[in-house]
């Protein structure tokens, strides 16, 4: 994508997006919580905890990751995709469709 929020060069290069401090903090906070949950699951395995209890925690992590994805996807559509469309870059729609296919596996 090439919107003002995203910076990209050639196809194979890494793309970047400027995020405001509050957005970065919110996303990082969510990821830190998820990281803590994963560490908790590891500790449960090391502590020989009951399978159902571990699986319950894994389900909670999956739900947290899904929530993170929804938030990030909404922000992506509202900024990067909408700006690209406004600027006539219809490839943004194709990229979004491919992304949604990956997310829905």
C-alpha cells in the first residue's frame, strides 16, 4: 500500500505504518497481556496441570488474539485501505481480500 500512513517500496520490501502513541500503547498493552497468558500456559504445562485447565487457557489466548486482530484490522481498513482507495489505488481492495482469506482459515 502507499497511503500516507503506510510507507512501502518494492513488493518484497517490508512495509511500515506510522502509529500514534496512543494506538501503539493500546496494541502493545494487549500483546503484553497475551504474552503473559502464554507464559501462564507454559507454567501450567511445566507444573503438570490438568489438560482441560490448560486447554481452557489456550482458548482464552485464542480469543484474545482474535480480539487483537479485529482491532488491528478495523484500524487498517479505516486508515490504510480507505486512504488508498481515495487515492485511486484499487490494489488495496485485492490486498484486503487476500488478508481476509488468510485470517479466515
